[in-house]
C-alpha cells in the first residue's frame, strides 16, 4: 500500500516535471541528481543506521518504498526547487524557495514516518532540518559552481 502511495505521488510529479518548460540544461539535471545521491545516501545511512535516530522497516515492500523515495522522489523534488529558483532574480525569492524546499523535504520524511516505512527511534525535527538543509545547500552551491564553469 505504501509503495503505491509513494509511486503515485512520484509519477505525478515526474509527469509534471517532464511536460513543463525547463530552464535547466539536461547536464545540469543529471549533475544535480548525482550530487544529491552522493550526498544523501551516506549521510542518511549514517544518521539512520549508525546513530539509530530512525529505523527503516524490515518489511520488503516498505524498504523498496523507502528506496524508491530516496532514489527518485527526493532528487526530483530538489531538481524542481532548483528549477523554480531559476525563475526568480531576487535573492530573497531564491532563499524563500530553498526554505520551502527544506520544509517539503522534511514533510516527506515525516510522511514516511507516519506511513510506517520508517520507525521513529530518536527522530527530532531539528536533526531533520539540519540534514535536509545540508543536502540542499551543498548541492545548490555545487550546482552554482557547475553552472558558472560549464554552462
């Protein structure tokens, strides 16, 4: 059931991303996707497994739901937020988009907790905010460096 919910949400967001006009180049999208993967997986597994703040469910369907969320939905949301940040020229609008992105990514994790895909051991909102903001800001600054150098 959980995999159906997450996959339906992901497919709707993916379809809307594919049909909307983009300001990002395809190489930028691939770069952002890979940077998010490289930042997110080690960081989230250190926090989840080693520090045992959150425990991933032992059910196979819930594990695949979590993997699907981390491999597709999470980077897709970040690419969408970076795409939205290109549409504004003011720094205040870009900063507000990034903070909304952090809030939505935290809601995604909270939704996984409520669905039972993740089990709350010692989860708190501050640690989630720090993790999501670290991933988002580091990937944003690396994307800006990539954009200056190659695009």
